[in-house]
C-alpha cells in the first residue's frame, strides 16, 4: 500500500502540473507506420505552434493524430513554462500503475522472505545434522559390535 501511494503521488502531481492548449499544425502529419508486431499507433510526430501561458509563441514537435493536414488545430500538453510535455496519465492509468507497482513490491517482499526462510532452515538443518553426527559417533560404538 505504501509503495502504491508513493507511486501515485507523483502521477497525480503530474496531472496537476500539465495542461492542454490548442496548437496549429505547421506541416502535414504523416501516416502511421506499422510496428514490428503489426499494430499501428494513431499518433505521429509533427511540427506544431502553440502559445505559452505567458503569451509567447513556441514551435516544436508533438505527437498528433496521423493524417492531419497543415493548418489544422490540435491539442498539445505543456508544463508551467510552456514547454511541450507528454500527455499525463489518466486517473485510471495512474491507479493501475500504482496498483501494479504495489503488487510487484509485495511480491518482492514475499520472495525475499521465502528465500530468507530457506536459508535459515538450511543453516539450522546443517547444524542439527552436525549435532546428530557427533552424538551418533559417541553412542554408536556402544550399540554396535564394533565397540568391543
């Protein structure tokens, strides 16, 4: 739970710090190319212009929907300084990532605990076997015909 909360806080802060602004495409957005697994991304890089919160105009390359023509409007995400940033995760994506990270941490703790238990048991068994050998070396001659 602590790990999930620690992961979720920065993601929520990211959502609060980033905001969307309208932008204008400065070039045609190319068609998406298929990836190695055959899937296609619906967003491609294209040059855009947007206005920062302080009123300055910026240009840069942002991810936009494929096939859009130059001059069309689109939406880009910027930080407080007006710099392009990736779109923040949705609340559902942030919750999922936090839950997955928390579950992974819990699994790791369990595996370390089980490994530690195995090491402790191995050491105890080794000590008990050594004690058994010493005791048997002492008693065995009295019980067998070798003791005389």
